[in-house]
C-alpha cells in the first residue's frame, strides 16, 4: 500500500513539474538571514554557450571557448579586489618547445602590496609560483612555462590561483582550470 501511495504522489509531483503548476510549501517557523559584509562571494566568468533552435526543431549548440576568468572578491566594503587571468600560447621557442603564459591583472580600491601567482600545468604534479611587489592600486603578474618533454600535450590546460596582499589584508583567488589558450 505504501508503494502505491508513494507512486501516486511521485506521479502527481512529476505532472505538476511538467505542467508548470505552482507548488507551495509552508514552514512552521521562519528565520531571519543576515548577510555580513565580510564574506567572500566569488563570481567566475568561465565561458559561454549559445543554443540555436532552427525552424525544423533541431538544436545546434555553439560553445564559445573560455578566454578569461574574472573573480571579484568582496571582503571589506572599502577593500575590494578584482583580479582576472588570461591564458596565452606563445608559440615555440628556439628548441621547438611549446610555451604558454598566464597573465593576471589585479586592481583594488586600496594600495596593493604584493601578489603571488601560482600555476600548475597539465602533466605537472607541482605548483610553481611567481611573486611580484606592487605599489599602486593596479598590478600585473605573469607566469610562463615551457613543455620540455618530447611529447607535450597539444592543447594543455593550466590551473591558476593567486594570493594578493593589500594594505588592509590578504585575499585568495582561484581561477580554476584555464583552457584553450589564446595566441599572443
């Protein structure tokens, strides 16, 4: 009997979802939510996908490759830090080895002190750092790497993260997995 009742309730809920009927639920108690200014809320731009629906009903998906990841960190109301990372293919060096570069731009409402850009390329087990000292409200940090193996990946990804120090504190950014490097 319980199985029959569960099945009927499941089918009723499925029909409500399919037909778009409003469902309501009630709580016995309510809680007030307070949002603090000191929480970090990362926002990432990781690419776009465009869907085209043709007259015959067929669907065509067009993926626009990820080119830049931007993160906006909110920590204190007067200490906003914005950083973005771009991933580039620099071509081959004189030894015919492929070169790649991650470029990070940082801006803040207060003075920047330093930044550490860390990258981990595809097939590499360790993170590599580049530290730059800053003295203004904007800064740039780059990390270049070369595949020296005889069989490098053809379109490698790269993980990137950063630690940014301002006069008011330290901020951590994670850009995640960067793919499809742009030619520079």
